[in-house]
């Protein structure tokens, strides 16, 4: 990876049709997703992909949505909250 924005890996959460979960996962892997977690019953999976491949993930048959993972950072316990 060269560090440019299109080639920087980002975390994503993908919602897929549970009826075709396994086929969608294989299609997502072919489209560039590195799967880190699967929840077949819920029809969701998590992984990483370069930003320039997100459109390819959205085009996979059975994919309902592709969303970037949200990271919430809380203040340290002894820091003032503003």
C-alpha cells in the first residue's frame, strides 16, 4: 500500500441478504474485501478494503449496504469533558 487515500485500507461493515450470505461473502472477497468477522444469522460481516474498492463491494449480488466502521473515542477517565 502506498499510503494515498484511495489505497488506504478502511474498516467496513457490510449488510447482505441472509438467504445468499455465503455467495455474497465469496463475491466480496473477490472484490477485494478482507473479511475479519462474519455474522451469517444477522446478515452482516466486517472487514477491510481499500477505499477505491468500496464501489466494487456495493456491486456484489446480495449486498444491501456497505458502511464505514465508526470508531468512538472516549476521553480518558481523568480528563476534563468539554
